[in-house]
């Protein structure tokens, strides 16, 4: 079975298989970090009842209202509060109902959170994790932004976009311990909470060890090995790319799927090594094509590995339009398995 519906929102999943959804893995990581470090606390809107995606479900009962803080609907205000707490030695975690609301706090993030460590010559640290539901999921243009590329341009911010439960937990724990502001972007189709179905992919639910583990920010992962074409995708697009690769192998094309796991820092070296092997590169991202992180990656590969390319670099991304609300139009805009398979075929077969 290549997919399953979401698992129950059990605050403490258990069992020999330890197969968790992303939100269960994140919740477990949050709980472990709050037990490990008394300076870690979480804040956001409606988080005492779990928040929009149940990331904080059960946390107020375990840690109390002083460490699980409900905030007013004032994103600029509570991000400012978190910045103040961070520079004074605490480690705030902010849970956004929808990542799209982050834009109302743009000044706090760009002019304060991302710059204070640099402006103080390293005397100040800004250890904040902002947990962001991102991407299109049938909620219309104002709830469908892919946030990674909006902040990709800003120095001083790390950007993480896990695709699997295993990665989500290990990356989240590393993000909490990092001394910089980290945007932790999770696609809405990957949480698997409140009865929502998960993306159809065998990667959507995976084994998550109970023992402690960390995944370094900036370390990518090969989700599928292949010799014919390198495909770099992040977040939800990892699942679509993996499914596309499984289908197109029937045509004799073996695609290598690389998940960078974090957009800043980016594991360019892993991509370069794969391109040296395959000679072909397809970049897949849900965000708009213009100015996306994929454009930067393409430029870096051309600069560092041009002589290994046997074909032009191709990109699959959303066209430069807002995400429509109508389901059929959203489907037409967002990259899917069919478009990814077309890119693989063109690169591998030249037509």
C-alpha cells in the first residue's frame, strides 16, 4: 500500500513499529526539547487546544500555561516578544496557525530577528524556531503561499522544509538548539492531523526511533538512488517526485531523488556529486518559478559542474500567478507527478 490516511492524534505514540506522521514526530520533538531545556517555551494562537494542526496537542497539561502561551491575534507583537525573550537567553518556539500570516510580522523578522546577531558582533543570539504550515491545500490564494523562497533572500535566517516524519523530528530538534532564527516550513498536506488525508506516498508515514537523534541543518538526503537523472525537490514535492520516479522506471529511467531538507543552508555538494553521476538535473519546487530557490541552485550547479551536464537544467515550479481557489485551477498550477515525469523523460530521453 503506497499511502494511508492520517494516524490518530495520540500525544504519545507507542508500539514496536513506531510509524508516525509528521505532526506526531514534531510533537514528540517539541516535548523532548521542553523536557531537556527549561528555557524552551512555545507560544501562538490557540495552542493550548493544539493549534490548527495539533502540533501542541496536550502540551499545556504537561508543561503548564507559563510555557505554553496563548497569544492574541497579533503576529508582529508575539514575534517581537519572542525576539526579546531569545536575546535574553530563552528559546521560544512559535506555532503559526498558517504560515501565510507571517507576512504581518515581516519587519520584526527581517529587520530585527535576522540582523541582531550580526549587528551585535555575535554578542547576541536569536534562537527562535517559527513553525509554519506552508503550501497550497485548497484554501485559496491567501492561504497557499510557499514561504521558503520569500525569505530565501534574507541573510541571518535558516530555512528548513522536512518531507518525512523521521526528518521532521531530527531537524526540529536541531533547529531548537540552533542559535539563529529558523523558519521551519511544513507543507499542510504532510501533517496528517484533524482527519486530513496525507499525500499519497509511502514516505508520508515512517519509522521514527524513540532514542535521541539529530539531523544537522544543511545536510541533504538521497531518498531514491538512480543513474539517469538527478531530481532535487523539497517538502511535498519530494513525495510527488518519488512517486513519479517509481512510475517512470517502467520506461527504463532510474531517477535519483535528492531532498535538501533545508533550503538555508543548502547541501549543494550532495547535488553536485549526483549530477556528476547522472549528467542531468531536474529541480522541483511548489513555489513560483520566478526567483525561487531552484534558480539559485541551477546557477550554482552551472558554476561548479557545468562540464558534467549532458542536457540543460530543467525546472518544474508553479507559474507566476496566485494560487487559485477552485480545485481544478489549483491542480493546474501546482506541480504534480505528471509534470515531473515529463521533465524526467525529456532529460533522460531527449524528447
